[in-house]
């Protein structure tokens, strides 16, 4: 996420290494590079101008703390300003109203509104234990109604059926009445999008809004449209009293212009980030955490929260005991791969960790091939017998051919897995000894910094 911006800012800050203090002279070039980085990230020019002015005012003449280098001082200043630009704090949905709380989704066609409706329903159901109903007022695209019905079944929430012959205002009102009859907590209403902002579209969604008076009116916009996302949000806000923004496709956005522009341009908070196609790929937006990720400082709080939600604690406790005894087989490895996939994969995990000495954004590219290799490994292990998983030493020629055939891989892939698993077993045995965990982590960090990696070819 935002790899290009992260990489540019990292290089800029490193250029100050060795300086005694931040001065007019050594910060001039730095500010110019930060300005270029923001412009290349497609940040709106008024935002760039204010950002640079604030940095200059705060940075010039600041004495370097004895424990901080000028680069570290500038990191703090840039992080503070990134956080301020994106909104300071997470702003949650205002659901404190007489049920059902009504959420209206607006946006252009192709922004991901329908998928976001399902993601939001799942988020409210799983994280806040709400009973949710979703409906579609998009009478122009019957496929959108069918898509939402399918997604509602997938996330196991109520769906209020509609069709192209109905009036959008009536659909919305009837859905709310149905939610009241069922005693549900939240109604999420998906609306029609257009390829561009037009009068007909605005009149329709204004009529829906006036009829249902939603507690939340969220603008759903594609992150990869950059500062255009902020401009479109502003156009919608003149017609509707928006309460917040959901940025979709943020996982594919290497620039970050939308995230850095929307709050300043619209004065509306970003409330969620869409970070993938699956229905669980919706994250609350925390400006301070995202600022840390942009600067390669990781996001440990989000990672801890994710672990708390998704990791099977009973399995984790059993695994911890097994690791303490130095025992670890391919059956355990397969279970850990499954837990990792529940967490969004190794790339998602490492994206939230501090950079371990790598440039910000480099982890994604460094780990993408290894992510594929882990999927390959899981297929190989799934093709083994229980005896083979627990005793990999018995896997010889004929067994390798059978496993390769069953997993759609090559014998070389089996050999690679067995060799690397052998290395992992040695590390686990070291970890079981006194002080072994610290030595193992130092070893892993050294391999990451060297560009090799445990799972490298």
C-alpha cells in the first residue's frame, strides 16, 4: 500500500543522515524532494502547499535531540503532519440511534459500492455483533441486485429483494420497514452509480436521502483515482450531507494521493479502507497508523488486533508448548500456513511490521514471490499422507513423484520444501533452548536484510 510514496519519503529522510541539526540549508533540498514525492503521489496541490509550509515552519532550526538524528527528527515531524492531514484519529460510525440505524452508500459506478456494502455488513456483524440487512436501489443494473443478494448470503446477513421495476425511494423505505419488523440493528442501502456526476444521479440520491434520513451517508470511492477522488467527493458533498468516506482498492494503490487529499478537500473523515476483494478486506481507517506504515514504521496495533480476532488461541497455546519442546513437523507447518492465510497472508503481516531494515514498500515486492511459494508448499503438504507429514525423512523418490503429481508441482518443489523445512526445524530447536528465541529472531532479521529470506530460492 502506497509503496511509491513510502520509498520516496524513506530516501529523502535518509539523505539527512550525519547532519548535526536541521537547518535552512540542509532542509531546502529535502523539502523539494518531499514536494515532488507528494505531487507524484497525486496529492492535491493545495494539500502539498500546506504540507510543505508546515514542515518548513516546524523543522528549520530545531535542535536535534541527543538520542535522535536529524532524519529521525524529520520522521517525527512528517509523521505528525501526515496524521494531521489524514484526520488525526479514527472516526467510527455513529450508530447510536433508534434501531435500525440506516447507512446510505453513494459513489460513482465502478467504485466498489456493492462489494463495500457486503464488507461493511460483515464488519458490523462480526466486530460489533449487529444484525444487518442490506438492499440495492440500483434499478439500472439488475446484475448489481443479484451481486448483493449473493454477497449477503456469503456473509450471512439479511437481504431485502428489489427489482428494476421499482422506485428507488420505495425500495429504501420498504427495506427499513422490513428491518423494523425483524428487529434488526442496521440497514445498509446501496445506490446506483454513474460513470460521472450528473444531475439525474444527484436528484435521485437526494430524494432517497430525504426520504430515509440516514444516520450515516458514506461516499465510496476508488483510491487509485488519486486527487480526483477528493474532487468527486466534494461534488457529492454539495448535494448530500456526507458523514464520511470509504476508500476502496487501497491495497492496489502505490501512490496514496486520495488518502492524503480527501480530508483537506472535503473536511470529511475517511472511515474505512478497502484492502482486497474478499468480504473481510475492510479496515477501520486510523490516520496515525497509516502514517506509520507510509514511513516504514509498521502498524503493530492493527496487527495485534488482527491476531486477537483471527488466531485460534487453543491451537496457538498447543503450538507454543510444542515449540518449547523443540518439536515441529509438516503437519504443524501446514496448520501455521492456514492461520497465516486467515490473517491475509505473509505480505499483509509483514506490511504491518516495522521494515526490519528494508526500505518502506520493499517488503511487498520482496515477499510476493514467497507468498506464491507458501501456497505451493501448502498444496504439497496437503498431498502428503499423515505419516509423511509427521516423519518427512521417509519421503524419497517414489513418494516425491506421487506428491508432485497430486499437488500439480515438480519434484524440485518437493525438494525445496523439504530442504527449507529442515532449516526451520533447526531454528525451532534453537528456539527451545535458553536464549534461543532471541538468537533466532536475530538470524531471521539478518536474512531479511540480506535479501535472502528463509523461504528464498
